[in-house]
C-alpha cells in the first residue's frame, strides 16, 4: 500500500510544485524594484529543494523549470514577457534553472534513501514479530493471524491465508480472506515467482505478486505442513520485500509444524 501512497504524493507535488513557483514569482513582484532578479533565485532554489524532498525527482524538475520561467516572466525586464534585456538577467535565469535541477537530483535521492530505510525498518519489525511468535503463549492461530496482518500492512499484499496440510484455513489476514479460492499458481519459496514452464523465461523480480493469488508450500522438518496463500495488491514487489515474505513463510511453517501431528515413526 505504501507504494500507491507514494505515487499519489508524487503526483500531488508534481502539480503543486510548478504552481507554487508561479505563485511565488507573482508574490515577489512588489519587491522587484528593490533588488536584482538574481537575488530572488535563492528563494526559488529553496522551493525546489522542498519539493524534491516531498515529491521526488519529477516534481522537483518541473518546479525548477517553472521557477526559471516564473523568474523571467515576473521579475526580469521587460516584465510580463518571456524575454530579457539584461545579460545578468539571462545568467540569473539560466543559473536558477541549473541549480534547481541539481537540487532536484540530490534532493530526490535523499527522499528515495529515506523511503528505503522506512521500508527496511518495517520489514525488520515484521520479521521480529514472526520470529518471536514461537515464544508467546497465545494459540498458534492467533499468532499466525497477527503475523499475516503485519505482513499485509508492511508488504505489497492484499491478503494472506495460512492453510494446513488438509487445506483447512488456520489463519487469515482478514475474516473475509478465508472465502478466497485456493490459488492455482505455485510460487517458489526463495523467489516467490511461479516455476517457469518449458520454453518460458523467469519473470522479472520487480513485478507485483499475483493479484489472482499464489501458493507457497510450507515445509518444516522435511515434511509439508501446509500452505501460505498470498494475493498481491498490484504494487511492485521489490527483491527485499520478496525476501522478507519468504522468511515470514519459513517462520509460519515452523509455527504450524508445532501444531501439526507428526506421522508415527516406522520400525
């Protein structure tokens, strides 16, 4: 869900950033008689940095370009025209645009690193909850339900269901998820990708998890103890998210194995 929220935020700032640059130029009109246009460039650069931090690279680039046009239109002579008489005004506009593009590049990279760090922390919290599930005294079904809900919130999942070896529902991320049909696609544990058929190439790892559902076999102690059925929410499943879900599946298998009766040993 986080990817969809980020995309919405980026589109919002892609519209707001250029508009703010135009409004800022208009707001500075009363001051244009007191100083040169080059001094106003710093204000536009500051705006671009803020937009880069909040809205990403595309929004920042659009803001930087509109800032140059706004400075030219409102604050350089002849006013209210996209032409310039003075050489230093040309330098100011070109310099502002260049500095704005540089600020957009570096600011958006910082935003990506912050997003990646936030995602990593969520994944670690999810893994901690999954690993500590075996230490709590609550029923296994309750612990599995908690893990599935955390997985749905932290990973690109719409739903998740744990079934035992008889395909009976043991836990689900939401009560309605137990009514979903058993997925046909079988996902490999390590990659969470369908096994490629003859002549088929393996899918790109950045693709979303199957929205129609995929089944992960849960194996512990050399025997199958159940399945983890997952449905993607349409957003990209990055490699780190796939690894986290794979580790969660292994933890769920261990918890489920503790409740599953073992076959009697043969003499």
